[in-house]
């Protein structure tokens, strides 16, 4: 379960990528999230076996031409139970 929101008080649209720390494989590429919008019930782009995965989320603030203005990286853990 995941929810990513781009609050209306922000200044830019955003998108993000989720990257496995051990392989540098991109396992999710989000669409652009406009101001005041959100994504929920996110499904990864890659199937993962059951287990725990250390990842990095690269969060990109973009301008009206979809050019990255700044990037923020945060760590996260993905747990696959099935």
C-alpha cells in the first residue's frame, strides 16, 4: 500500500522513480503528478519475489516543459508478502 501526494501548496508538478538499492534497477516510474493530485494503490512496474527490498525513491520537481528543477532522494523499504 502506498500513497504519494503533491500538495496544492507546492510550486511544481512532480514524478518519481523507485530504484532497488542492491541492483540499481528501476522498479517503478510514476506518471507526472500535478499540483493537488496524488497516486494511491501503486503497483510496481517489475515483479518481485517475496522478501524485503531496500530502495531509493528519486523525487523530481519539474517545470512546465517537464524539465527537472530539483531532485530529492529518500530511502524506503518495500516488503513483498506473496
